[in-house]
């Protein structure tokens, strides 16, 4: 079966697993390992790299900048702006600071990290300004729930939003009630952060679950690879796990080739059922 891919508006189809960078740049002793991991990911076709001004106070962007030096054209580069910087001149200054740390002159995608200080209309206006200035190619949002997306769609220019990045993993399926179907109906890609529940820390026993481990054993893969394969089995969903070692990056990339059967998906559904009612958007 062909490798799973996800396409952003007017962009090239990308591998449905990208590279997250949360917690990168916090420990100088890990920097070369982090850079090596990101470069290995690019080599393996994981060309979307997701970062943010929040991560290590810009330190993650510096790591990414080193990793993509000389390879910018191979990468689909995503960063995020704090809500208190997401309007007027503050947005322009924040974006320019991210670009300096990343060592590039343009982002492929710039996201509102979560909804906050500025109105959605002010944020959309700032994003449109950044596009006109050539500093970003497209914009999107993160951590917006169903009602937030309805509000965004009513804002002039809001429907140019290219993605919504939200927490999503096998043990946190609240978005399936209304947000994910709505995004799919509008051909709006969903970027799933924490697809491994932060190596299981967000949900005790997830990686040790008997159903997950049984399916993993049947495929000759790890439990983490099954969790990634489950996330990207959903239409229009991309997973962005963090991998701070080359070994983990290779494992993540190999999950693109794990195809879960209908029976296996049903087993996982029974082990971790989606809520049958609206739940608050899960965020960390």
C-alpha cells in the first residue's frame, strides 16, 4: 500500500507523520542529538517540522534552524505564535523573531498556538499581512474546538485557515464527536500533537495495553508504531510525534508502512472507545 500522505491547501502532499519539537532546545547537551534526529527524519521523508516560539523560549526554533541549514527547500516548516503576540505589530515582530531563530525568510505555515488575547478577526488580519509581506505562505490554528472553528469561519478571511493542530491519540478521542468530522467535511487537515500521549505519560498503561501490544506483535512492530498508525488511519490526519534520537525517528518513519486491518481498528476501538458525547478539548 502507498505511504499515507496529507495535503495542505495549495501545497504538495506530505508524509502523514511529521516531526514535533516540543521540549527540544531545553538541554544544550542534547542539542547535537536533536539536530541529528531532525536531519535523519528529513532523510526518511518526514519533511514537515513543527515548532513554536513557546518551545524552550525559542530554543527549539534554534535547533530546527541548525538542522535545516542548507536543506530549507526540502522541509515544510511550521511554527506557532503565542496568543498575546497574535495581532497587529506584535504578530509581525514575533514572526520575524521566529524566522531569525530558524535561519530562514519564510514559514510554510504559521499557527495561532491557542485562542487568547486578540480577537480572531485581528489574528486573521495579522496573518494576511504576513502573507502579503512574504514571511509566511499560509496560516492555521491550534487548540481550537468546534465552536471556535465556527467562530473563525464567520470571520472575514477565516476560511483561509489551512489546518487545526490539536491533541489526539488513541486514549483521547474527544475530537471525533464533532471537531474531526467537521474538519474532514471542510477538507481541513488535522495535525495531531502528542499522538503517543507523550510516550504514554498522558495515559497510564496505553503503551502496555494488551490489545495494542497484541496488534504490535502481529505486525512485528512496537506499540508506539501501532499508535501512530492508528492516528494516521483517519482521513486527513497527520501525526507529529517528537523524536529526540535517530532511533526513534526511524521507528516513527516506519509506522507509515503499518496498515491496520478493519478488525484491528475495531479491536482498538473497543479497548479505547470514543466518547459518545461532547467533551472539552484535551490540551497540554
